[in-house]
């Protein structure tokens, strides 16, 4: 694979501090994230609100972060490295 093709496959993203996002927008983003097809929550028996709170806690503890993909103009929640 050429270097150009490899570069095109990488997201050009910037981290957005979660505490700078409107709280309602952040909650909606997290709700979409935890209900997304392919989300693996196992058989936890957690409510939607429990899942949202778990993601908020991970944001506070810097285990995950919000990233804006500049190419697609979409935001996602990703694990921190």
C-alpha cells in the first residue's frame, strides 16, 4: 500500500475537551455512542442512564476522549492511549 493511501485512511482529528461541549449535546452524543450497532456492553443489565454515566466517568478519568474528525465533521468517543 502506498504512503498516500495509508495517509488517506487515517482520521485527521482534534480532541475536544468534553467539558467545553454543551451538556445536552454531550449527553446526546454519549447516548448515541452507547446505543450504536456493534456496541458491546455484554449482558450487564445496565440502563441507558447507567451506560451514559459510565462513559461520563471515563471522560472525567481521561480513559476516553471526544475527537472531532476534520474530514467528515463528525465527533466520536475513543479510548485514550
